[in-house]
């Protein structure tokens, strides 16, 4: 849904503002640059826990302040410009989920274009990998994303993680063809990611984290999702005493959406 949303916004920009035709490719060099800049802003500020940005934040991400109004005017459903308490310009995404999606897209694009894992302290573009042209392994990206989300005390990376894993699916990468310069992970990588998530679920993690990991398995179209939930309930890792009504509702939603 979010990918379709992004494609539509890019199409509107191209036709309405750039004088393009409906049959033109979705992604022009200008729209790609815009998405890259907004993605970097989204990721950097998500890492800091910020929902409101200032001119200095935009400058750090390579966004020309003079063009900021153009960003908010063109992608009106993505980016918004407002006036702060003291009439200073402030910026935000129209919804937190849009910021989380663009942040995930930025991490995905960065990894598959340059080999840099933005979620790892030890970057994958080491001297050895450059010299011997060793391709970075996508599974490292997804495993580090799972670890980062688990370490978040307030769950601010939960939806970001789901978006990132969703981008690993070939069907979703096809929708972004033209924005992605090369294909991403293979089905084998997704299976390895699934096994890593299952292993993590079997460990001592909170009910909130377990439920989000079930969401992740659902995002990866894992066929054993129902069995994994049943096993967690039988083992006592998830129990009636541990789960709130909202968490039970989340489990029911996952089970229904996996059918």
C-alpha cells in the first residue's frame, strides 16, 4: 500500500509539475533525488525519535531550504511545512508511518546501492570487501534490523522493521523498479531471516516484541506463522496472564491476515 502511495505521488509530481505524460516512467532523476533526501531525513530523525524537523535538519540531509516549500507543495501527502510557536518554519511527515516507510526505503536503497548497512556499527563496506569485491550479505542487514528493533525501549522501530522486511520481497521490489538500481535479497535470504526471527521468538522476549516479530513473519509470508503462535502459547512464552486485551487483539489480527 505504501509503495503504491509513493508511486502515485511521484506520478502526480511528474505530470502536474514537470510536464510529463501519464505513460512516462514513474521515477525521474529529480524524483529519485527527492525520495533519497526525504528518506535520509526520515531515517536520521527516526533514529533520534524526532517527529518535527527544523531547517538545520533538512540542510544536513542535502535538502535546500529554498526547495523545502517545493517538497511540501509537490508531495503534499508526504511532507508538510508549518509554522512553529515562534513563527519559525518546522517540517514533518503527514503521518509517522510515512516517515517509518521512507526510513526503511532509505536503509534498503543504501544497502543495495553501496553495501552500507546503516543499522550496523561495523559498516559492511570494509577495506577487505572493497578490495576483494565481496558482496555484502542481505541477511546481515535484516538480522541487525531485528536486533535494533528489539533493543528499542519504546518500540519506535517496530513498524520500520516490518517495512524493511516487506521491501525484501520480490513483488514489492518490482513495484519500485526504476528506483531500485538492482534486485535485492533472494528467497534463500528471506528463509534465513525467517529462521532468525523464529529463533529470537523462542528466546526470552517481551510479549510486545514477540507480537511484532509475528507481524514480521506475516510480512515475509511465512507459512508456519500460525504454528509459531500456537507453539508460543503452549510453551507459556505467551499466556493469558501476560497478554493484555490489545495484545490478544493483535494476535487475532495477525492470524486472520495470514489466512
